[in-house]
């Protein structure tokens, strides 16, 4: 199931890759004109990070759709929001226990583990690519990004779940923990992904 989501991201990532490359080429020209030097590892990491964000957006922000004779038809939720809304924190723990008891491991992998994994790149790449990104800042970025996604999903034919925000934030924290391990084990390697001035990534 998790690989199915990954494969469904690939067409979107492939479609925007030329645009991302053109954007970074234009930015690098502007930076060089200002005397600001970037490097290959930073650019490669940044491009990969943006591609992963595009993949995330393709699965979390684009409404469900079908291709019909009249064109592309998007589906939106027309019933009461309460039927597609969970505001009870940590309800996923009960659901996970029930699913495991019934042998539904796929549900746990997709909805629990998947929500964690899909946000871990945010916790890893943000401090890897930019200077002075603390644990609190990365946590806030993960939390606010997830909150924005859940709000955008409100009118869609999707669940809006506070537990998704919790799991996504945990994913960002785990990504930061992975970065921290790399930073301690290979400080020169992780430092090589950064550039001399923060404004180079603006």
C-alpha cells in the first residue's frame, strides 16, 4: 500500500521536475550575480526536497477526481463536516489496536506509519539545507504544514483528522532525529549541504 502511494506520486514529480530545474538555474544565476556561491550538494538536496513536497501535495491536497467525457471531474464532500471530521486526539491508538487485533496490518501501515513517514523529509531536509534550524522550529514547520493540509481538505471528500496532524508532527520529529544522527556521525558531510548565506535558498 505504501509503495502504491509512492508510485502515484511519481507522475506529478516527473511533471514538475523541468520547472524546478529551470527555477534553480534562474536562482543560481541571480545569486552568482550577487556574488553568492551555492554548491552542488545543496542544489541536489533542495531539488529532491521540493520533489518530495510535490509528491506530498499530490496525495494530500489534490481532490479525488475521475476523467470523464466532459473532462476531469473533482469530488467534494457535500454532507455534514462532522461525518468527515475527527477532533479527538490520539483516537488513532484505539483504531490501531482494533486493526491489529483484526489482522488489518495494511490499515496500520497506510494510515499510521504512512502519515509518519510522509512528513519525515520535512524534519530531515529543513535543517540539512538551511542554517540554524532548531528542533522547535522544525516541529513548528511540521505542525503548521500538516494543519494547513487538514484545513484545505475540509471541503474535499477526505477525512480531516487531528490525529493526522499529530502523526505528521511525529514524522517531522523523527526526520529531525535522523538529521541529528547524521550531523553527529558525519558533521562535514551534513555541513556540505549548506551554503554560506541563508538567503541563497530564497
